[in-house]
C-alpha cells in the first residue's frame, strides 16, 4: 500500500503486455530478415553452380575457406564462443516481464547509490531514458545483446569476427557506465567478492581481445599479458579485502552486527530462487557469521596466491593458479553472488563467470601457443581448357581467354551461410539499437505509462474471472452466487493504515450515493495480504471502518493459494514488504454486471478525502449506475 496509488508495479499487466507485443513484432522483423537472407543465399549458390557449369567443373575451390582465414587459435575460439553464449544468455534474461518497469528503480539506481555525484548524474541519464520509454528500452536491450552474441558465434573470420569484438566492447562500455555505475569502483564499500569492478568490464575486456588481429594470438605473449593483468586485479582485490575498517574481518560473534560479507550473503539468501541454492547460501552465511575472521583470512590468502601465480613463467604454477582462480570464482559465484540472475531482475550471471572465462582463455593462450598465423594462399584450380565458342571476349587469370572467377566462387556453402548469418546478426543488433537511440533522443514519456497508471481502459462485456472464497462471517461466497446483482469489487489489506481505509470509506460513500439502487449492488473486497488474512483481521477492519453494519458489504478471504489465483486472474500484484505487516498491492476496482461480465475497470487510487464525497466515490457511483441502467 505505501507508495502505491498511481505508482506502477514491476509486473503491471498493461506494460508487460506492451513489452511482449513489442518483442513479438520485432521477432517478426527478425524472421523477415532471415527469410530475405535465405533467398540471397540460394541466389548466390545458384550463381556459383551455373558459373561452375559454364567453366566445365561443378566444384568450387576444393576446401576453400572464406577470404583466406586460417585455423582460429584455440584460446580465441574459447573466448569468442564463451562470450557469445554469455551475451545471448544476458539478452534472454532481459525477457523477464519485470524488466521494463523494474530495471530503472531496481537495478540502475541502486548500482550508483553509494557512488559520487558525477557517477549518479551519469547513471541518472540512463535511468531517465529507461523510465520514460521502458518498453522500447527493455525490448531494445534484448535484441542488442542477443545480436552481439550471435555475431560473435557466427561472424566469418577474420574481419567480421573482429568487428563483433568491437561491438561487444562498445555495448559493454555502455552497460558498465550507465547500467553498473562503473562496477561500483568509485563507491563506498566496493568489494571484489560482491562484483566490483563489474561484470560488464570483463565483457569489455573479452571484446577488446577479440577485436585484436589474430596474429596477436600467436605465441604466448598475449596470454601472459592477460594473466598478468588479471594477477594485478587479484592482488588488488586481496589488499582491499584485507584492509582494516572495511568490515571484512568480522562475522557476528555474540550477537554483534554482521560483517559486510555475512550481511551480503544473508541478503542474497532472501532472493526468490531454488530451495537447494538458498540452503547453500544460508549455510555459508551462518558459517561466515560465526567464523568471519577465519573466512576472510582464507579469502585474502587465496586471492593473493592466485594473483602471484598469474605472474609466474612456470606453466605448472600457471596451471595451479588458473585452477585456483576458477574454483574461487565458482565458489564466490554460488555462495556470495548467488549466481546473479535469480530474483526476477537479474540481468547477467554477475562478474565471476566472465572473469573465469578470461582466466581460462589466457591460460590456454599460453599453453597452446601456436606459430604465427599467416593467411594461407588457397590455390585456385587450373582454368579449364578453352571450349570453342565459350568465354569469348572475357579474359582469364593469365590474360588468356577464359571465364573470370568472382569472389564468392571460392566460398564453400558453410562460409557463405556464416557470412549471411552474420548480416542477420547485425540486423538483430540494429533492431534494438535504432529504437534505443530514438528513445534516448525523445524527452517525452511513452503514453503507455499513463495508460498503465490509470488502469486497464475500455474493458467492456468480458466474463469476469470466477472465485470461491468465504465472507467475514465464514460463509462461502462465489461470483456465480452473486449473479443477478451488480458487483463493485476491490482488493484491500486488513492491516493497512494508509490507502486501504480510504478506499473502504469511498466504497461506503458510493453505497450511500446509490440510494435505493444500493439494494441491487454488492460491495465486495477481497483480502490482498497473504499473511494477515484470517476472519479476525477482516472483522477488525470492518469494525474500524464502520462497514460491519453495511448490509451489502462482503469482505472475502480464503487460503493463500485461492487468494493468489484471484489476484492473478484480476491482474493484482501483491508484494510483502520486508519486516512489514502491510503489503504493496495494486489499487484497482472492477464493476461486474448482473450476468457476471466485467464492464468497468477503474484505478482505485484514493482521493484526498477532504470532501464529503471524494472524486473516486463519485466516479465509482457513476460507473455502477451506468452498468445498472444499461
């Protein structure tokens, strides 16, 4: 209830529906792009086939590769595929229905809460764009990230693949600055274990490495450079973790306040997630609370040891360091970062997975160092013997008469298909990037926000969802049993002390304004608190608001599962606030006619209560009167 009214909940049905519609429309565009490129593929392959026939051979250059690319270095291939899968996974996480309205207040703003003013100002630019255009921004992010991932996986080498790395670097910098507030590096209490310097920075590093010429992956120099830079990061993390006064050394002995790690773990354990994962996190939180000093000592030693090992020239030490780094990353990812993507607003798996990918790629680049990459010269098949009357007026490769081979004649079907799929991936990125750019340039809020705040408009003659609950006297009540009378329906929290009492009074006032017609109307409220839902609470609320003597008033309750089914059916969101009795929920009112059909859906945001009859009470009365006399 507090802060509700016209405040839009993250799963507002109007916005979620618009988000899904935008995604569906853009997906249709993606399918159209793929269909066009499939047609192009067939045209080019047909052209190749016909030219091969005219040249006297059916085969193109045997074993031909796209534009002379040699074998891809193993470390680069690992980093490219791993990064591509991470980008696609992040894009799919953006499909969560809470993203349009939940991203700005739930992810962007909190990321900069402890940062300096200039960082908050920068992040607020992104918050403003997202808040004004939540549907466009959320949908655009899906396609940009999925498109970058597909481009990394499919782009032909070497140039297109390097451009994919540039795209990953560019978008990663946008996310790191506007979305992660530079990973919290300028904020108070930054901790490597919690995600600093930010997952997006590691995505940027991977993109920058993939944008390098493939010749740079020859030998072990690049791999050693990567590991040494990561070694500096590990050692710096150890220093910060060991720094006195940051709360890392204390647990919760003898009831003392929890240290920062224990507090973080306890917070993550409250996230909605599979029970087995939550049990692991809670168990580690209890252990850290009891042995905080010892846990931090092990963490500091492990970070320092991994950092030192990354500087070694001995491959056995490097192997031990890489294994230790991956183990430490996985342990932190599961036990502290709680895998990063649970809770409905997780946008990526947090920092430890991309960091582990960089460590493994650097190690592979060292141990599988290859000879310098030289673009092989693909020998062309000898020109066919001239055929009488064929190829007249065309010059061959050596100035002799003969057919001229075109660039795509040496492309295998696989190389050609990868090139066209890369074009499709670029198209997917543009499907997201163009609306995002347009949203950033538009200072006006999307009209969908006003529509969502005012409730679902123009709901006319649709069957109302049925329910079977019990009233304040314990008697069973169903919507079917109320047929023949008009129903004014809302949802109230019996322990609310702010909006719900006001809404209840406006229903009571509306009943009085109806006069004699009130006999044909039932005023119904349904409990919207999964904890305080017993008859004792509903009756106490009725007495408090003077509703216990209203003959046509029903305050319905039931089991949690029965109530949740009704909330879902009527598009009502109910969020239990931490350490609070009241529940945040949607303020909606429905007018259902005598046939059981919904005829009006109203925003039940209460008025100021200063007048004898508030604006909502009059609005509700007019809506009920209209339905009664249709």
